[in-house]
């Protein structure tokens, strides 16, 4: 029987949860299996990985082939590193130190990634706040310019209206003076016409 270490899906819709199982390579994904050797929950942050290292090593030693995902899980938890160091014949204490160093480095990388993500988020929020402030200042400046322009336009219209009223007043005054002058000249002409008639009598 060609055995494989692979995942079988559990959990409800859109909330996957996987078992790490030893199964015949001919069995369907969620079909019969020989043994459960771990669990994998990708919905948590970080993903929760629980593996039985001794049983995985047993099945790897007996020729079981891990799937790509199971191999990655074993690499993440340091199982493959421990097997590699054991194959080199190193002391168990040295192997434990190397594995611990590897896991600590992985945690440190994850924390740095989280910090970087948080920093990017803060920078994006700061840039958005600066952009909003700049847009608000630009809007206020534009509103002030429009207000100044409207005020200048109103003053110009008021000035033009005053000038038109003044011109109308001057024209009216001139017209009144012409009318007065015409009225003043009209009786004199009447008297002149009456004088020859009186002389003829």
C-alpha cells in the first residue's frame, strides 16, 4: 500500500479545519484513512498547527510520502529540520538548540511582519488624514476666494449703480435747466410778437 501524509477537510462552509492523516494514496481526499497524526486550522491568526512528531517520523521512516502542504507544515514546526540534523548525526542537545533557534526566528519574522503591517496601516491613516486636511484647506481657500470675488463683484455692481444714478441725476438736472431756460425765453418771445400789433393800432 502506497501511503501518503495528507490533509482531509473538516469544518463547516467557509470555516475549514483540516486533519493531517495517513491514508492510502488511492483513497479519496475525505475517505478512509489509517491514522490521524495532527490538525491544521488556517482560520486563526497565526494558523494553528498541531502535529504528532513521533508518529509523523514513524510514517516517514516507513516510506510514507507527504503532500506539499503537509511538507510545508512539517517545515514550519521544525520537524523536517530535526530529521535533517539527526541524519547528520548531531547531538540531541545541539539539535534542540537549532530547532529552538529556528522556531524563535520564525516567531520573530512573524512579529516583524505584523509590526510592518501595522506601521503601513498607520502610515496610510496618517497620509489619509494629511490628504483630508489638505483638501479641507484647499476647499476653505477656494471658498474664501469665491467670497472675495463675490464681494468684489458686488462692490463693482454697487459702484456701477451709483455711477449710473449719478449720471442719471446729472442728465435730469441738465434737462431741467434746459427746460427752465426754454420757459424763461418763451414769454419774452410772446411780448415781442404783441408789440408790433400794438404799434399798428
